[in-house]
C-alpha cells in the first residue's frame, strides 16, 4: 500500500516508517519540517495539495504538538489539523485513515475503561481542552469509509517524556512527579508503532492500545525513578481522581490478536 504518514518525524512516526517499509509498503512522510511533504497541517490548502499529490491508499495520522508541552496547541492540532487531513482524504478518495488518540480521556469510573466507555466531555479545565480535542479528532476520523482510532496509553521509552532525559525525569528530579493513587495505563513507544502498523488490517473502530497492567502512580512512579537513576518520591496521600482509572486492552488482545512486546511497565522500564 501507499501510505501517507502524517507526523513522520515524530516520536512514533520515526519508528513506524521502517516497520511499514519492511512490510513492503511505500511510505510518504508528511511533517512540519524534515519530510518529503513539509507541510503545516493547520494550513488547509497545503494539506489538500499534499494529499492530492501523494495519492495515498491510507493516511496514517501520528501528528502531535507536544514539544513545548502546550496542551492547548496540541488540542488545536487535533481539532483543526485532523479536520484538514480528513477533508483532504475525502476529496482525494482515500478510503482508510488510522489516527492517534489517547486512552486517558474517558469519564470517571471504578474499573479500567473499555472502548465503550464515554469520553469525559464534562471535565473541567484544563482537562476539558484535551478531551474536547480528542473528541473532535475521533469524530472527524469516523467520516472516512474505513477508520481506526488508536487510543494509546501514556508513552514511555527513548525520546518520549518518560525517558532518562525526558520531561518527566526532569520533574522527578525536581520532586514534582507525584506518586499518588491516580491510575494510568502505560505503553512502550515501540509497541505504539507496532500497533499502528498492525491496524492497517483491523476493522473500523476505536482500540485501546496500552500494556496489560494499569497501575497507580504510587506503584509505577518509584519504578520509573529507579529506572532513570533518581530517588523515589514519597507516597502522596489522597483519593484517586475518578477519571484516572486506566484502560483495558482486552479488545486488542483477544479480538485483534495484538500483544505488546512489553506487557507491563515493569519490564518496559528496563529499556530506559
């Protein structure tokens, strides 16, 4: 297949491109800089022209705007950039879109969220901005004849925020990474890329892509700190936030045959 990889120079895109190429696909990169199509995805006309020229069979949307840790900018990219990509795809007859989303936008609950759990659209700010961006992205992608939304867990691994030299290691060094009761589902970045490649053959739908072990920060934050050579923080007091519940990967594992290389952060942190 001929695949337009939007976000080809990003954390996942750099790992995904060789996986696709090794599987025999033709990959055309699209990114703000450093790609065959150097395009600002917020420039609607430029995106339309790039998709028309690339003539892809599939658009793989792995775009984020997180280098400056500006969640409002990232939400705008999800809303407007995705809208531009989807409209360009529909105008050019592209049938299939695979897009990156997140697995921590679900509403409150007691158990890890499944794909049927509603998004947390009533969240207060600043969470509302992020959830609204996710909802807009997913709604736009569903307009394609064939679509897969990959709801990734919290990414860790080289070049992510959760790396030896990443932003969260810096927060931990400054004593600002809480080891509290909030539950997360984590995901090694290489497993994220592998899932995107596998999704080329998956049926339309949203899929939680995370490891097998949702865990409270009180458990995984000390392990992360140890992996990057930092002292563990003291356990924080307080109840778990209702929306900090983690997510279940049951559907991906049991119905799509996807299995993470690192089933738990316990093994995956060893790569740091």
